[in-house]
């Protein structure tokens, strides 16, 4: 399913909820079946902005809590960036949104059976 894409003004407005430097560049990431993901580059770092297209606020909050739990306990996972209000989830047009540090890597579509 193709979800609506945001323009630079919408993305900049959304990330105003966070302590980020000026956005240098962004692009839509492919591969999300239930989310729209944007790779955002700022002067200091790169992030993934995830708009949860099909998750409720409670489901997105649970996912954010799980990612934070995994990070605290030494798992290599996406690190949640909390907004200026110290919340893990921001709401945009009634949809939950998460900002995460970008992890360089590959998406593996077809995992071997043993995995």
C-alpha cells in the first residue's frame, strides 16, 4: 500500500517537536508495510522518522517502549529519540510518529528458514 508522502515543510514542522539541527536532506525509505519511513540527515546525525500508518497510539507506544528496553539492555536496535516533552511518541494528523537514530545496514527480505 502506498501512503501519502510528506514534503520538506511538513517534515520540518514535524521535527520541530524534537531537538534537531537543520535538516540538510531527506528521502522516503522503501520497505515499510505498515509505516512510512523517512531518512533525515541533519548537520550532526541521521535519523529515521516513522509515521505509524496502521498502529494505534497504544501499539506505537508499546513498540517504542520495547525499543528503549532493548537498547538499555545492550541489544543493537533503533534508539528512540524523545521529543521536547520527553515523550517517545508524537502525534501527527492523528497518527503516532517516532524519531529514531539511523542504523546503517541492509534490509533482508528473504530470511533463511533457520532464522
